[in-house]
C-alpha cells in the first residue's frame, strides 16, 4: 500500500482508494459516527472490491493517506481555531464554545489526530488525481466546518481544502470532437485555469463549502456579470424546512431574474447554487431534478468534479437523531425497489453512475452524513463498485465473514430500498418544478457567457 499512487504502466483508468489502519482508527472515534469507518472499509474489502481482478475496465490502487500538516490546514482555517483544535493554544481565556466545540461538536480524545487524518486523507485523494481518473475518500466530506468554527459534526473543512488544491491543477484536455474543444480558438486553444464543480448530495445544506466560495455580484438587465474566470461552482441538493439544520440564506433556489434586475441593490452569486427539497425526497425527486444538475454541469464545464456522497437522505437514516429507531426526512433508495433487478432512475447509484460514465473530467468522491452505519457501508461499497465500472448486483449478500454481519438484518443484502414515506416534492408536471427550471435556465445562460468570455479574454 503506497502513500501516493504510482505512475501507471497499465493503460486501464485508475481508481485511487484512500485508507489505512490509522485513518480507520481515528475516524471511528467520531462521536456522531462511532465505528462507521471500520464498517465501511471492512465491507468494501470483504466484498472483494480492493482486488486487482475485480474490474476488467478499471484498476484500483489502495493509497495510504498522509497526515495533514498545520501548513496544510492553515490554507483555509484560522490560526486561533487550529491552535485550539490541535491543543496548541496559549490563550488561557479561550473556551471551547468560542470555536463551536460544544453540543454536536464536542471535544473528544484523539480529536487532533482525527482532524489531521481526515484532512490528510482528502488531500491525498485530491493529489492522487494527478494520476488517477477517480479518487475515493469515504472518511472525508465534512461540509459544515467553518473557517474558525466546528459545526454539524464537522471539525475540519476537508472539502474546501481539496477544492483549493484542485484549483491549482491543470485543466483536463478536451477529447477530439468535444463541442467545447474549439471554444474561441479553433486550431490553438488558449491556456486556461481548471474549473472545479462541487456537487453535494447530503440531505443537509453544504453551508461550510458554499459560504467559503460565495462571492455575490450584481446582475444587470443584459445578464452580464463580472464573474468571468471563476474557477469554483458549488451546487447543493438538500432538504430544507423551518428548524432543520443548517439555517442559511444560501440554501434556497436562485431568485427569478426579474427580481434581480428590478433591484439595483439585490446581489446574487450564480456560482453558489442550491436545490432545496421537502420531506420524503425519493428517487423520483432526484430523477425529476437531474436535468437541472446536468444543465449546470454543461454550462460550467468542469475539469474536476468533487462529489460529497452523504447518505443521510437514504430511507431509514435517523438523520441527526441519536435514536436509530427514528426516521429521517429522506426516502431515497440506493439502487432500487425490493424485488427489482434494474437500478431505479434517480436512485443514488443511478446518479453516481451517470457522473462516472457521462461527465467528462476527473472525479473525487467523498463521504459525509450517514447515521445508520450499516447502510452507509452498503452505500459506499456499492458506489465504489460503480466507480470501478462493475456495479455489484443489488441483491448481493453481505458476507457472513464480515465483522458486523448481524447489523445488516433483516435483509443481509446490499441494497437500501425505499420505504413508504410520502414524497412531498415536485412531480414532472408541477408548476414548482417548471419554476425551478426557469430560474436555473437564466443562471446557466450566465455561466455559459462567463465561460465564453473567459476564453476570449485569454485569447486576447
């Protein structure tokens, strides 16, 4: 097991899988997800996904993560926060609550090691994309952490750190024949900076990541903005409701264009986007909104895609409740409905498979929320198999040799099917869905204009 992926001699596309015994040990200490990391990585291994013979079209390499240094962390986080978090503060008057280290983010034994291990794992995954086509860090995805505060079970902004690193990488060359390959310069495309798209599938809004890259601007009546050259776009798909964590003015749909241009004081960031959902979000919900996601992706045309694969929207997840008996707000399926072999359109597996197979660019898959640990292990094992271009059958049995086998009752199979929760979201004919698509239509036109303007600016 190497600490960085080796230069490929095999022509097969490379998937870098980030894991080590120390990473599992420290990640399993997280109070909100005790031993989840252990369940995830042992199930991936027990299902044979780490074998060099598992896929004939992709090859996997297990990469040992490095431990993040203070210098790595201070690229985004404040010195005061890091010093207190890592136990190096000389401020005798500082209190845990000054840095959000209370309630859902308590101080716990091994916190400093946990922070450096998780941040190091995600940065190792991002670094692996210099060689690999896909990198996986299931212990990452801590999307609520702020610059100077812990929040929502998240102590370190590993997603932000990874995006900041990927911004420095070269753009991915277009394949011959791609419609954007000749943008503004048919025979000699000008140099440009890489574009990074962050897509968050967690049931909670990605407030920490979205706020980190939020840059509001004024939209004129002609639709022009001073945004050309922006390298990062964030898109969060999540549940919102009064009292549901987190509360943020960035978690709603884009405003209507008329509302923007009729108010000289109203600003908006077309690169910080959200799709809010109601209770009961299901595969049908995601299938209905997925054309919006694809439209945004096409308009921005990213070189690197960071996908936060939080699984707390899956059916049966207790969410932030400490009781495993309570239901969350989602009814999303991992792959389909019980008794059906085909993957259900709009399921989590369906969405990730589309990203893997039809989106250009390199992909970084991160973990996130997921408070039913066996289901999180099921989900991330299944997504690993999709990344390897050899999806496991949904009726695959959990190996009896798996250490946590009894926890997978009563089905003892891989899939997480939907329950009977009512989906209160849009159907294909609803006016609300049409309104959302109209709002995103003007946003995407701005993204396309910005991208084309950047090509012209670079040329001249």
